[in-house]
C-alpha cells in the first residue's frame, strides 16, 4: 500500500511514520513535512518538504506523487494556538484554519485521481474538542472549531466519494503527550503516549475502511 502522511517530523506523526515503516503491508510513505531533515532515512519514504502557510506546496505534492495510487491518506498535521477569543491574533486564527482545515481539503482536491485509483481510506486526525458535547476548554475555541470543521468534512467526503470506493473517517483524539500539548499546556501530563495512539491510527487506516465510513470516532481514555 502507498500511504500519504502529513506532519511527521515529531510527535504523533513521527510515531505513525515509524509504525508504517514497520508494517509489511506498506510499500511507500509519502511523508509531507515542513522539516524533512528530521525524518528518518528509509528507502520506503518519499519525503516532500511542504509548508502549508506558503503558496504552491500542493504543486510539489502532485509532482512527487505523480501517477502513484494512494491507498491511505492520514491528515495528521495540525496547529494549536492557546488563546482566548478576545485576544487571539488574526495571524494565529488564519494559521489554524489553514493547517487544520484548508490543507486537508486541498490535499483531497489535488490528489483525487490518485485516491480514486487506490480506493483510499482518508483518515483525518481531529480532536475531542471538535466533537459536539465533549468537554470544552478556555483558549481552545478556534482550534477546536477548526477540528470540528475537519470532522464535518470527513462525514461529507464519505458521502461524496463513496461512489469511487473511497472511505473517509475522523479520529478525534483526546490528550496525547507530545511537544504540541506541552507547549500549549506546560506541566500537564496526558494519559496516552504518542506511540500508543500511533499504533491505533495505523491499524485503523490500514484495516477499518471496509467496516466504517463517515464516522467521527473518539480515541480517548477519558469521558466525555
Ligand atoms: N497531542 C494532543 O494532545 C492532541 C490532541 C488532539 C488532537 N491532536 C492532533 O494530532 C495531530 C498531531 O499532533 P501532535 O500533538 O503530534 O502535534 P505536533 O507535534 O505539533 O505535530 C503537528 C505537526 O503538524 C505539522 N505542521 C505544523 N505546521 C505545519 C505547516 N505550516 N506546514 C506543514 N506541516 C505543519 C508539523 O509536522 P512537520 O514538522 O513534519 O512539518 C508538526 O509536527 C494534530 O493534528 C493535532 O491537532 C493532538
């Protein structure tokens, strides 16, 4: 299988990449990263340097993927700025919208033919904060609502793309110990590690598209 993964130089994405490389089902990983020097060296990785805050990054992805079928696309890249609505800088709002919502949308648009041919499983990495009825936290309004938009896209794509055999789901993560979490909430220790969640994400991506489509699935050990 050929898998495209975004945001994989650190945190959950780096662990997903490692798990993919250890899977005998995976042939190639198109690894999109703004920091490709930090990616592991491996013959199965096609590293594509992208910064979603710039123009023309999609042209580069299309060039690298070329005519290869894509069987799984994991939209893992994400950005969180902890700031209350009255004080959050416009630049940070745009950055969360671009990385958490617009970039996954552009990827599906730009790679639609590759996804059709691979009958791909699109897996969007959402957040519990973006799930209706979950606990909400001050400072995360914009972040959580961009993840809610991504979750909704996951449901809509399932309907739009099912005629091509493409499945689309969203995994809504609870807190996971990564640099992102520690930068946003210094001192907080989450109950889940990046490798634990990465194993679940990879298993889900490689195997669950035949039994789930258009679902927003909480991956969280706490309730609600
Ligand atoms: N950690 C948690 O508690 C938690 C909870 C719920 C949801 N999530 C979600 O899980 C995913 C992974 O989070 P994480 O905790 O591992 O965070 P992270 O370490 O900050 O990883 C996010 C990745 O997004 C990529 N990215 C950021 N800005 C980018 C840009 N301008 N262009 C291209 N890529 C960019 C980066 O990858 P490169 O360095 O490779 O570019 C970065 O490593 C995110 O979508 C996050 O929202 C995390």
